[in-house]
C-alpha cells in the first residue's frame, strides 16, 4: 500500500483541476480526449496554398488553372486567422477535396508524363519520334464543368458579362508573344456570332461611348447582360500582365459562350456554329457582316432551321410507323401532296385577288374625283389630275406585291418575330425604313450593331457593301469630319449628314432626334449615360429635359414670337406706336405691383412652413435614442453631401447658360 494511510482519502492527480470531483482518467473517459493542434477548427477547415499544392501533388501553375476552371476562389476565414498567419491565402478544405476528384486533374498528370517523354526524345535528337508523339497528346474538354457550374441556362446568361468583355478584348489584341493567332481568331468568331444574334433579335437596349470603350447592354430572355467593346485602335500589350491567367479564363469562357450561343441559335431555329465558308469570309470585310449574311440566309432557308429538321424527323417517324402498321398507302401520300399544292395555289390566288381589288377600288376613287373636278375646272386641268390620280394605286399595289413576295421568301422569319418580345419589336421600329451609310473614317463595328438591332439598313464604303454611296434610298449619311468634302456634292440631296453620336442618342432615348443638333461641324449636345437615374441623383441635365419635352410634343422656345412682334411694330405708325408703348408701360407697372405683393405673401407662407417643419424635426430628435440620433445624423450628412453636388451642378449650368446668352447678344449686336 505504500505511504497510504488507512481511512485517508486518496489525493487527486495533478492533471485534474483542484475544484473537480473527478480524477484525470475518469474525466477523460467522460469528457473526451484533448484535441490535437491542426486537426479541428479553423486550422483544419482552411488551409494555405502551399498545403493545397502538397496535398494534390501538382505544380502551382496547374493548381491555378484548376481553380479558374472550377470557379474556386480563396476564402477569408471569419474571425481570427488560422495559426495567426495574417496575409496568407486560404482555401476551404471542401474546395480542395472537390479539386482532388476532378477528372481534368488526371489529364494534367497524364500530360505532364507525356511531356517528359517528348523532352526525352528531343534530348536524344530524335526529332521524328518527338513529332510523332505530339499527335498522341492527351486532350480534355470543359463541357462537364460548364454543366456543373451552371445547372440552369439563366445562370449562364447572368454570368456572361466578364466572358463577353474578355472575348471582345482578345478579338482586339494583336497576335504576338503569348497570344497566338488561333486565340484571336476564335475570339473574333465568337464576338461576330454574338453580335449577329443581338442584331437579329433586337436585343441591344443601351449603349454609351466612353474613354475605356463602348458599353453595351442587352436584354436576352429576361437577363440583363452588359459588356465593353474596345475602341478600334492599335492596342498596346503591356509586359507586366500575366497572360497565362487570362488565357485560362478565355479557355473556359470559350466553352461557355459556345453552349449559350448554341441554345440561343437553336431557339431561333438556326444551327450553330454557322456554316461560314471561305467565300463568305472573302466576300465581306468584317466577320460580323459575314455572320449576319449567313444568319439571314439560314433563317430564310427551311433546311437550316432546327424546326424544319424536327418536323422532318417527326414525319419520318410517322411514315415508318404507318408503313409498319399498314395504315398508309402511296395513294394517301400523293393526295396529301396534291392538297398542299392546291392550298398554296389558293393562297397565291387570294393575294393576287386582293391586289386587283385594291387597284380597282383606287381606280374608282380616282374616277369619282375626276368627275367632281370636271365641274369646277377646265378639260386640260382634268386631264392632268386624271393622270395624277391614276398613279395613286401604283405605290400601294407595289407595296402589297412586295409584302406577298416577302411572305413567300421568308418562311421561317415569322418564327423569329414570334420569339421576339414586345419591347424588342418596339425597338426594331425605331429605325424601320431608314437606311444608313457609314463613311470610311467612322468605326463600323458598334454602329452597325446598333443600326441593325433597331431595324435599320446599313451600307459602308467598300466592295462588299450591300448599298452603294449614290443610292437614293439612303436617308442618313454618317460622317465624322469637320466639314463635308467636295466629292459629296454629287451625291443625292435627299439624305441627312449626321455625326455618329446621333445614332447612339436616338437609341438611348428611343426617339428620333432632330438632325440639326448633330450636323457636320456643329457643336454636339452632351452624350448622356443611359444608366444614370436622374430621379435618384436629384438632377436632370438640360438636354434630357429638352428631349422629354420633344417626346411629349411640346414646342421648344424659339425666336418666332419675337420676329412676329417686330413685324407688327413695323406696320404701326410712329405716333400710334408711342401711345401704345405708354399704355403698355402703365399696364406693366400695375401688373408688377400685383406680382410683387403675391410673391411677398408666398415668401411669408414659405418661411412659416419651414419654421414649423424645423421645430417638428427638433422635437423628434429630442425623443430619439442616442443610437437612433447618431444614425439619423449620418443619414442627414449623406443627404447634405448629395445636395451639395446637385447645387454645384445647378450653379455650373447657370454659368454655362449665362455665357451662351452673352455670346448670342454679342453676335446679334454685330
């Protein structure tokens, strides 16, 4: 028994607490073992980048690529940092486990082993063997990653902003150093396919030109997508940018855009990618024009539409089942074909009868008008009017014929019109019937996209242009020069010469603005951003107010009234003019006194109201708690800063208006 005395309580272990009634062994059995460091908590949940690389047994370059492709980003732990290591990059353990089971990781390892073999053959000067092995390089696809990251089509559409911006950036970059020609060509094809879809479906809603580039916004299936198109200048490639990271992002975005465009084109009834031949590319100066041409051709042709393919498949299945069951004979199929031909002939006959009936009705109206005019005018005049009235039916007849021809030619065009929303059809009517011709100094890419998406026709200087410069149907000639060259004097005078900003402003305001403010050599109005909410900002620019008045049908203030008054004064004699002036002065004095009294009363009532409001605010502040009063003070501080900005804008606007008025006075005095 040792030193233990009988009847005395055994001493507790040193490991147990002095106030505890349990021993150390009993406590461990009841409460559990002590946790080891790094096995639970934040230290086990979040691990550093070097630990991730060691666990996955891959290089840092491959780890970065996997994180970009899988959509895994570093996480910041809440509260304290694990191990008190500030400034370190941490990843969640669940993300690392997801990477460990990724099939692409195995492909990366296979490619690493393959490159060892190629380098070994190259080191032995076995060039033929190395080139032979290059054909058997392991390949991989990212289709499963797109389906994994975007289970719904709406999720993919909501994440297209960065993808489109990067694609348009690579399309504008020169192919040098790390950026290969294949990458830039892929980016150009994707950008052209996207632009062709937006132009055909009238999806572009807003556009704005800034220093960074041209901002676009499109509404596709209820999702708002915004991207930037760089200016068509020679791009400078900075050396301090890591292009490997950008190329990895482009690799994933290329697959994502392929999925999205395939779905959008199939909804339209067109297969993707578009069958663009070398002849199509050589026939047009830009990929966008070639894509638009092929897309319109595919839409018109029944062979290129998915709906016709589905219809053919259904008919084939029905025919096979009918032949198997013995229900359908060759005679029945012939009868169906005959019925279809008869229906087509009946439709064509109806359209011809409609044209003839309208023509007859117009001729009758013309005859009635001739009979009425014969009673009041001479025979010569009657003959002239008869000739004019006989020509009235020709335009309507030609229009009806063109409509019937369009209906026959564009069989699948109605499918696109049915898929378009009401807002898209409204946007398409803005430039309907207008033909634009873009001069060679104007960047054609973004202007062509806006014009086509809003229903206009576009031509440009070049052999591949569908419209020539001297075409009489051109309504607007877009020129970006200080004055028109002398070579434009021989062009038809029916067209308007405007600057490129006119198209953007008309599209943003959804209204055809007058061309006088956008003439060649004139000072342009401010280019307002369509994303600024004037009501929230508390300030509305003067030009926005002018456009709103024009939309409401209000007549802007001109100098017509002043000129009318001057004409009246010239007709009156000097003595009468003096008497009228004296009477007007007396009336004006009486009216001024009445106006002053009314203004003073209004000011007094306004002061009383303001004093009452301030008193009510002070009483409310007294009743507030300390926390609420501080919050209210911060809110009022923010509102005061916002109001100060608005006041500054109003002050600048007054200065600009006063300068303009002084210039006008000087010009009128001269």
